[in-house]
């Protein structure tokens, strides 16, 4: 059973979409990254094209023709391996998949940090040197105060050598309250939900995201809901949930019930197999497959009781 399934089995939406579900690995930082920081970072790692979408559509940065994006190693300073960017997105040349066309160093910054005036230029220079391609610094600032500070040009001391971070903050990130648009732009809608959660439109954005998951993306889109819940403090999530559209709340409740059933079935199937194996009863591949695939909780419970006494695994299936 996966950790997400264990959380689902605890039956509440709050448990289902808790920050623990996400399992985001942290990079080595002076301070422990916040859930919001980690959720936004994960959003770029899972959907690297979001970086280009933000640069082109929100910040109006001219971009070359870009091929597929990959998430590169974030330990971009080979001489100081503990210095890591949040994410490094490498876009390949559209005509040559082996050639980097553009690198984007993504940093999530929630507050002032004078140390970034030293580390950000190093990230850009090191990534550019290692990848041999143009390199941009994209800073995602969830608050207006952070966005203003992050946008301050960094004077590197050499004449006419200044790094001006490309900053996207609440003023640039749209409030996406239309489910149709949300279905087309799931990554951006998720970022919108995280950044604008405490705004008057916060619940509408989350509702649009949930409806888009239900109507278009299904199981493949649930990770977006998990990221939003992971990013928001409990009191903010409760307020958002309280003001969600009814159909969005109903979707979350139905999803919770479905995942509970799946989790219990998986747990029971695992218990049946463990009992048989502990007794030394051989389980043929065909029998194992049928046990694992079974979603009937009553039947699985019966198998678990019979597993204690049957001589052959095949006898379980009748």
C-alpha cells in the first residue's frame, strides 16, 4: 500500500490531501523549506513546460523555438554540491534533441534573503557554463512583498554586468476561475490556487481546478489537488473548502470514498498473500494476480479467513 493510499484510508479529505502525501524530497538549504515552497517546486519538476509558459505568456519574454523540456540536476555548482537551485529546466533544441537550447533556473522565494544576491548569479553562471546555452533565472514569489524584493537588479561589481531576475508574483499570476480554462492549463491553475488561496477568488480557483480534474483529467489530475492541499496551511484550506462550489466538494468526497475502498482492497489482498506465504503455501502467478486485482471487500475478507487453513492457494478461488 502506498503512503497516499494509507492516508486515503483514514477517510477524511483533510488526511487525503495532507502535505505528507506529496513526498517531496527537500534540497539542502539553511532553513527547512515550507510546504508551499516544496509544492511549487514539485509543480515545476513534474510539469517543466510551465517555466516556458510563464516566461512567454506572463512575463512576455521572447523565446526561441523550443523542443521538449527536461528537469536537469539542480546541484549546478559542482564545486559546492550543497548549493542547489530549486529546479533547473533544460529545453532541447527543436531540431536537435541532444542540444540544449535554453536553461531556466527556477527558484521559489517567499521572503527577503540577502544571500540570494550571491547564490543566484552563481546558479546562472554555472548552469550556463555546464550546459553551454542561454540561461534564465525565473523566481516565483508567492507574495507581493517578496516579488518586489526579488525583482531588484543584482549588481555583480563588473561594469554593466547586472543580473535582473525574472520574477512572477501575485500580480502576474492570473486568477483562473473557469473550469474549461483550468482543464487546459492545469499547472498554471494549480499555481494560481496556491498563490491566490487567501484572495476573495481563492475558493473559486480551487473549485475550477477540482471540476477540471473530475470532468477531464480524472485520476491523472489528482496530484494537482494534492499539491494545493499540501501547500496551504490547515486554516487556509478549511476556509477554501468551506467556500468551494458544492460540486467541487462533492467530487473530493467521492474521490475520498473511492480511494478508501481501493486502499482497503489492496491491504486485504496483501494480507491474504502474506498469510499464505507465512504458512509456506505456494501461490501461483495466476492466483496471485486474481487476488491482487480483486476489489470486492467482502470476498477478500473471506479469502483472508480461509487463507489460514487452505492447503492450496487455488482452493481460495473456489
